[in-house]
C-alpha cells in the first residue's frame, strides 16, 4: 500500500480541522446560550439573523434546517426575550420580516464573540490578500446550502 499523497494528507488535515471547529463551536455555543439563558438553537438563529439582516421566517427555516413550526417556537421565545421584532413584509403582504433587535450597550451578548473575533483577526493578519480571498471562498462555499452553491 502506497503512502497517501501530499494532497490527500492536506485534505485529510483540513477535514479534521473542520470537524474540530464544528465540535468546539457546538460546545461553545451551548456555554454562551447558558450565559444568556437561551436555548442553543435560539442563540444560533439570532446569530444567523444578525448576520443576514431582516429576513422571513421561511428563509430562517431554510438557513437553519428547522421546520416552519420549529421556527415559530424559536421566534416566539426570542421575541418574548426582546431579541427580535416581527414586522409586515413590504415585499409580500402574506409574510413577515424578522428583525434583530440590538440589545443596549453592556448587554452580555456583546462580550460573547469578542475574544473569538480578536483571535481570528490576529491569525488572519498573517495572510496575504490573495490567501484571504481563498480562505473566504472556501469558508463561504462550505457554509452555502448545496441547492444554492455555485
């Protein structure tokens, strides 16, 4: 049996790193959700909503993989906690837009990702613009649902 090629070894190392990132993220998300007294799914839906901007419940369901009923339950909890606001959708009277309500300064949500972002910026500062473009492309493709991937 021949030794794996350098390409196969590099691919395997990347896949292991991605699995470690996912596992660490899931566990970190649980700790962060506990701090905010939220369900881990609620925190990640908030994250999706903050990153995407106002969106419909249907789009949130697609992005999260939750059913329409599951999305309704999460949105009800987030609205009750004051993190979101539902509003009429000016593009479609039959649907709603869900808006992230930015908490006041000093809210614990602001501290949750601060260290991670600082560490990522420090690490990424080592790379050239071309390398950063490649990293961004890979991560974007990894996080794009297959039905919309190009």
